[in-house]
C-alpha cells in the first residue's frame, strides 16, 4: 500500500511527500521518504525563464527543513532518498556551490537528530544541476556519492547502486549522466564522444532519435556498462521473485518531455 501526502509549506510551492510503507507477502516492513529538486542557491529570488512565476532559491532551505521535520514527526523512514538537483545551477554563478550543497546536507542529516535509536539512511541520486555545479570527479568524492556505500566497484567514477530494502524488494539507483556533456570538460574522452553522439543523432532522419528536445545538453544516459549491470540486477530480481524500484533523475518514458534520457 502507498500513501501520498500533499503538504503546503511556507511558499507558493507544494511539496509532495511520499510516505510509502512497503510490505510484500510476509516480508518485513520498510519505509522510504523521497525528496526531489531542492535546487537551493544562496541568491536573490528571480523570475523563471518564462517570466510566469518566481523562484525562491533561499527559501528552498526552509522547505527542506520543514520536510525533514514532517518526516521525523510522522515516523522516521528507514531510507531518505534525495532524487537529485540538491542545489541550483545559479550556485555556480554565485561561486557558492560547495557551501550551498553543505547547507542542504546539514538539513537532510537532521533526520537522525532524534532521541530514538532508529537510523534513516540517506541515499543520493545525481541531477543535472548538480553536474552543472560540480565535475563528476568532485561528486564522486562527495557525500552525494551513494555508490561508495552500496556499489564500491564503480564508486570512483559513477553513482549507480542496488539496495535490498527487504528480502523481496530491491531499490536500484541509476546514474543518468555517466554518458553526457555536463560533468565533463571539453577534451575529455566522454565529452567528445557525447558531443559526436548528439550531433549525429540530431541529423538522423528518425524523429524519435533526432528530436532536438530529447537531446538537450542537460540530459544524458547510462553507459553500456551500467545498462549491462542493470540487466543483471533485473534478471536476478526475476529469478529471486523480487520487485524492483528504479530511481533516477531523468525520466525513461517518452512523452515528448525534454527531461528524459538520450537513449
């Protein structure tokens, strides 16, 4: 069963807190808390690109604090998952990306500042704003690299991993920017190959491949190695009769949205 609670916090934004008790057959319970697109920046409020609404960059820290307090009051989850874009790209322009990221992490880590002994494990997915502010090398060395905890074999270069939440539920976190432009520098092997891929795909006669919306610079895709790893994970789940939950910052299903994987 799953419950979605819509909470109105201290701004014009509505934060969807998904409180999901997971129970399969006679398995043990597991709860997860999800928070996405915090996009904090220590900069003044600004209108969005379309000039239709205002972005409250500093207030995102207040919303994060209130979300964490909500989860603490309503039963600390076993896992608290941050789904990417922990800071906004404007943090880079303001030369404050490291301090902005640390400010949000400080708020998220307060999930475990309670008197009970239960520990909520923080799990992080990378988003396009994160990779607009930091290189992949910087992110792999940061607290945002959950592969260091759950998939050490790839942790030096990527952030994808699998966690068995219960004996019958596996959570799979994906790195949608392993093959991308953002996070790499011109001259890097991956950057040059990604540039070539985008240019070639944009000239392809098949509209599903060549659509300029899909091949936005902000998007990317898992590497072939990661896709083979994912296939192995899903095959193992099928053999062991486990359910799989896939998490990532970029959507998989083609609905003409510009925020989706290249492949």
